[in-house]
């Protein structure tokens, strides 16, 4: 894992966006798995600035939504779908057919997971995945537990996850999560993980110094050969 520490979130996000833009530029057909939440917002804003400033062609780009709140309509302002359309699809001027993701209002969540798994198999190995880490160490909705699931699945949401700031504007509370599994994530060719703020200092310390355990799913990133961890000095303040 390559750990990069910056004085502030904006600088870290800009550097991370530069890495992502570079990877997209070098491969015409590129698959990018995208997290939502506060951590990647600056990266997405900077990515749009970089890509649009050089008129980088994006016809071959495919966005893959990491997860979704189960039970929310796709147009719910708190849905991951709404977030990614607002922060990536619209700024990058991508077509809807370049976007692959769970529908949160599906009548059959299990079948929806099977559909996304089939799409992932058709695409092949994800080129790059962008992640934040939850306060309890979750990646996507891969929550701490006795075991982790490799493929796309319906997830029970931890109480801490249900207090996420994204849900403050939700029209309804989600009853479950839809998420790529740990195997889907770890099969990515490259991973960018973003850890920002003093409230994530303990999370970053456990990621760097702790062992690999299902009680802290982010620890499995240590098994991946190409992880870039971008953090600010507040998140890094507990590191030795």
C-alpha cells in the first residue's frame, strides 16, 4: 500500500484525481468503480476539471456504482445513483449507457445482484476502484462480521452506517444495502482509497497498523498489490 499524506483534503483530492485521469487517458476502454459519500467528492470535482480542460475522450469509459441504498428510489436525493449522476455523469457528460449500477427500488434485490454480477463478468477485471472507508471499517456495504461475501450481495446495514450523512435528505430510510463484494473489489487492477478528517484517524491507524480481519473489512486491502491511500494530516495524526 502506498500511503500519501497531504496538508489538506483539496490537495489530496487533486493529486488523486490526477492519478485517475492519467489511468483513463492511457487506456481508451476503461472501467472505473466509484464510491459515494463525502470522501470522494473533491476527487470527482477535480477529475471533471482535468478531463474537461484537455477535452479527453471518454467514449470508452464505463462507470460502475460500488453500492446503493436498498429501498430508495433511484431519483431520491440521498441515493448513490443521484450522487453519481450529479458529481460524475453530468460533469463528465457521460451517457446513461456508460453507467452500470444497482437499482435501489428493485422488487427482487437478489436478482438485481445477479444482474450486476453478470455485467461485471462481461466487462472483465475492473481497471480502478475508488473507495472511502466507513467509520466501522466497511468498504461499500461490506460490513464487519464473522465472514465477508466475495460477489455482489444484499447486505444488512450496521446502525453506524444508517447514521451516514448522505441519508439526511432521504425521502425514506433504506432497509438494506446492495453492494459489490470483497472479491469484486479486490480483483480490481488498482485501488484508490481516500481517508480524510480527524474522525477517521483511528480508522487509518487500524488500516495501516492492524491485522487482517473480517471485523475490519478495509484491512483486506493489504492483500492487494496496487493500493494508493490518500489522506490528510488530520487523518494521519495517530500514525507513528
